[in-house]
DNA sequence: CTGAGTGTTCTTCG
DNA sequence: ACGAAGAACACTCA
């Protein structure tokens, strides 16, 4: 789930619930997701008020009245939820943040690849993690420069959070499809027109996904994401999802850079 | 029972 | 020394 659009959706959810609120308690149900030690986390959070939320790539931040920030990274299966009674606590809640008004915010993560920590600032965390600019803020010039110095395949290059923060596996497939670029092209071999299409596609895919609150089944039929069969295809009882929305070619699935990759062999030529 | 999975990080290898 | 490929992490669900 949690690529940039999902995390932006989580951020908006949290923003509406926690900004202006004081944190009354931190309940750790599974310390595995903690990077900052439990006692230290509690000391940093309890009594602090949340001033604002931020997002950089796949990371969500809660700015605290103490000047520090709570950093949430959702791994592969992270989610957020809100509840009031223990008995309504969502399954797989690993940490619960209790607000002064009684509401509880759940950090939900079945697979436990998510991470929670306290950092001194967003900028300090970005430096420590070598995160590039947020993918929505990446300029065409930055993209051109970053791809130009890489001899790697373009898909792994785009997944590298140092290039731009927030692009994940399905988004990169969608971006490459929308730009008509094969995932195994060498990054530095893209010409100016291709890099330009790539930049436009990053904007299109991210903005579309955020607009639909990252709910895949509501994405346009012109998106290749439907080939992944994650959600019910908008047209029931149809096998069309296995075909390219542009030319009906059969979508190819193969592993690129160790990740499942879907593309149209006709729209995205290798040479 | 087996396998696959939306992310990151560490290790290994060239 | 550096990049890149591969494995590991932990767990659910199909």
C-alpha cells in the first residue's frame, strides 16, 4: 500500500485528527516497529502537542511542540486508523498514540516492516536517510541530471529514494507505461523527449493517485495498474485487465531489479 | 503447503 | 571504493 499517494492520504487523515491535540500516552503493542526506544519515544511524545503534519516521499511527520518530529514510515503494509475503545482497536495495531481528548491513533502494520522514530527535524531525517526531493517536487532538470549519471536500468533508478523520494514499485511501472518507456532501458540512455515524458508521467500518476486517495480501483482505465489484479477491475467479468489499455497487447510480467514488473511490450519498446 | 507481496537495508560480488 | 544484485526481514493471504 504505502507509496507516496497512500502516505499523503494518511497524512491528511492524521492532520485532521491530531493537529492541535496533546499526546497523552503512547501504547506500544509491538516494539519491533520502534527505532527510537520505547522510553525515549514516550519521553519525547507524552505531553507534547502536534503542531502540523508533513510528508516527504513515503514518510509522514508529526511536528511536535518540542521542536522534534515523529517520523512514521509504513513499510510494505502499514496503515493508520483511529478508535476510542480497546475493543475497537484495529487488528495489527503495533503502536497506539493516545490523544488528550480520548481518541487513539493506531499505527497498523501486519508485516512489521514499518518504522517509528523521533528525529530532530524533517531536514535532519532527510539527510540521514539520503532522501532526494519529494517526487512531486522533482524538477525536469533534476530528473535529467540524475538519470544522466546512472548506467542502471531505469526502473531501479527511479525506485532509488535518493533520486526522488516516494516512487514505489507500482508507481514506477505506471509512470514508465504512461511515458512509453521500457523498464529495462539504461537510465542514461533516455533522450530529452523521453525524460520530459517521464517527468510529465510522474506528475500525472502521483496527482491522479492522490486525487483518488490511492484507491486503485477508481484509477482511470488507461492505467496499467489494473493488470496487477489487486482490486476488482471496474468492468466485472472481463479479462481486459490483462491487456494494454492503449493497444490491447498482452501485458508482460517479469522481474526487473528483483521486483515484479508489468509493462506493454508494444508501447514500451526495449531499444 | 507454497509462493508472492506496495519497502528498506545489509551483505556479497564484481 | 563503488555500484549493483540478492537476500533478509515478518507475516498474511490466495
